[in-house]
C-alpha cells in the first residue's frame, strides 16, 4: 500500500495533472493519492475571504473568477467527455458553496478562522475531484474523498491538531472499502474535521502532513511526497543555488530540518511515520526517474547534511532573581505560552545567570503583547522579561556532525568570522542539529556561510577523492 502526495506546482495545470496521473499509474495498487490545491489557489481563496470580510465586491469577483478559470482550465484536460461533464458539475457545486460562504463572511463583516478554513478547503476539494476524474478518464478506477470525513482533528481552526485514533476509525470506514474495491483513492490534503464535524485545516503546507497521517492510518508501506525539487536539498535552492540532493536522512534529521524551516516538508510531516517506521520518499514530478531522498529510521554518515533557516521569530529572555523558584517561574511562562497557543521553537537556560531563553513564533502578536502577558503571569515574582523581534534561527542538521563536541564551537566561529552576530545557540547530547539564533537580516548570510563551510567543502573534497576520468580510462585499458 503506497500513499503518493502531490503538491500545488505538481498539479498546477492540466499538463501537470496528467503527468502526476502517469506517476500514480506507475505504482502498484492498492494506492492512495493526496492532493494539494493547484498552485496559487490557496492564496487566492485566502485573499477572497479577506476581501469578502471588507466588503469589496469588485475585488472579490475578480479573485473568484481567477479561481474558477484555474479549475476550468484543468477540467478541460480531462480526456473523456462524460468524466469532464461530471467534474464540471461537481466544480459548480463547490464554487456555489464557496460563493455562499463568502456571502456569509461579507454579511458578518468579519472573518473567523472557522469560516476561513471552510472557504480555503475549496482548493483541495476541487483538485481531488479533478484528479480522480482525470484518472478515470484514463481508464484507472478512482474515487475522490474529502478529508473532512477522514482526518479527525481538534478545533484549532487554521492550525488543527490531528486525533490519530479517530482518524484511523474514519479511514477504516471511508477509505479502506474504496481501496478494497480496487479504486485509487484521491483524498484532499490540508483539511480535516473538528469534533463537531466542521472543516479544519492543518496549517499552510499541511498536505504533506495529511499524507503521512493517512499513511499511518492505512499502515502504508511507503509515503511518497512528489514536489518540485528533486528531494530534500542541502539548503533551500532559492537561497543557495548549488544546494545538492541529500540521498538519505533519518526521521530525526528530517523532523529537525522541517521544524527549523525547510519548506519542502510541513513541520509535523514525519511524526506519524515514525511510530510505524514508514519510509517517506521525497521525489520530483519534474524528474520522476531520479532517486530523490529517502527518510527512514537509519542515520548515516557523520557530516552536516543540510542547513536551514526560519525567520519571523521572537527571542524572549526571562531573568529570574536567585531567590526565586526557577521551576515555578518556568511553569508560569510555559503555561502562558500554551494558553496563548504560541509555538515554541526552542528553549534554553543559562543556570548561572538564571536566564531562560525562549525562541517563539513571531506571528503570535509581537513583543509588546507577549511581554505584557508574561509579565502578568509572573507579576508575583521579581523576574524581568526581555524580548527581541525579527529573529531567525539557523540550523545545521546532521546526526553524526552535531554529536561532535567541537561542532558548535566551529559553527559559532564560522558565523563570527562572517560578521553574523549570534543571540543564542545550542547543542545537546544526541542532538541532530546545531542551532543559532541570529537577527533576521543576517539569516541569509548565515545559511550561505554554513552551507559553504559544511557542505561546499564536502563536495570539494569528494571531488578531490574521486579518481579523474582520464585515470579510470587508463586503468581500464590496462585491465583490458
Ligand atoms: P509543494 O507545493 O510540492 O508542497 P513546497 O513549495 O511546499 O512544494 O515545497 C517545496 C519547496 O521547498 C522547494 O521548491 C524549495 O524552494 C523549498 N525548500 C526549502 N528548503 C528546502 C530544502 N532543504 N530542500 C528542498 N527544498 C527546499
Ligand atoms: N494548499 C495548502 C497551502 O498552500 C496546503 C499545501 O499545499 O500543502 O498551504
Ligand atoms: Mg508544501
């Protein structure tokens, strides 16, 4: 049983959908497909929802038309007339439901996260209809499934957390019977359902996560994430043009890379695969015969495999006077961050100065809000709270490399020589990443510097070790 997930660019137009169908058909059955919305559609839907809440009807109809055009363009590629007609009818229904939801938002004059999720789900729902119809038109039995009947979540709209037990039950009810009938199931990525049945989303880029959640529920043999790059690369190729494919990485390394900002995987993607040891492959729809990257339990090698950065963070520092109860203060801070649903990226503590450092997601409302909330929580202590905005975290990921005692010193030395100030750093035993917080404007410089030193050098030395072609030819002549 294989799950194949296709991202937005890989289903961006009729030709890309046809290419993706060819890839699906090359895999043995039973198989399930998870699809994102066509590239650009999620952004358009979010824009439409925003514009609706501000009552700007002209802008709204322009955006809604752009969404329709995109979907109708893909529908035009369905090669069987009956399938095309049925898909267009299903699209009409989805677009009508979208219009109704937008009218509700316009009437309310405010956009709730619940409404936003319901609206944005239209992108994935439309694609699942289009993709399944394409497969059937090509003679492959297929059925679309909306994941707001399969992926059970809590009610954190726009960033919902899945419930694995309910998801497994729902997938047994909804997906397994279809697979049993020999259908290729095409499920929407990104979306789920709250306990009350409303549609939720797993956060931007969440279709990767949907694929491993479905893979775990179905106990898949493999999850394949088909995207627009030939695997996990040693850095974001948009930032480091000579980034190289990493052929194999461990679950821990992949998790760390995604956690620290490598967009190729949604941060939570790997987690569902770990418990069952399901291999996850990252492959390119533009080069389907390339081996890509395989993510498994095993870690190999002792070098840094990839460098990544995540911007838009805040660095909170909390100084607790010596007489205060450090654990109690920490409990209050964690409690407040949890209450405010602020994502914590990293925590460290310098015990001599009794300073606790928290790197947190900056979208939580900026320093003034977060500082005020934490000062309130700590009002009975003499702790002082500091906060810096626009912080980035850079991470050099590689299990063997970051376990070496001098590795962090080397990284800090490299950043120092490149003129990158470091606000905080960490390396722990058994860690898989070396991590430094730097001011946001230095993130690119830090990534380039670390990539050049840790990965550029590996490339240079493996080139030096590799026998020259002329020598190999000479040897083969001698052997022959
Ligand atoms: P999809 O739509 O298929 O989910 P995404 O755009 O979400 O694709 O993710 C793929 C993109 O992630 C790549 O085009 C690349 O720009 C970016 N990226 C960032 N870091 C990395 C990395 N280390 N390896 C590969 N791609 C990366
Ligand atoms: N379509 C959603 C997004 O753009 C989910 C995904 O592509 O993974 O965020
Ligand atoms: Mg993605």
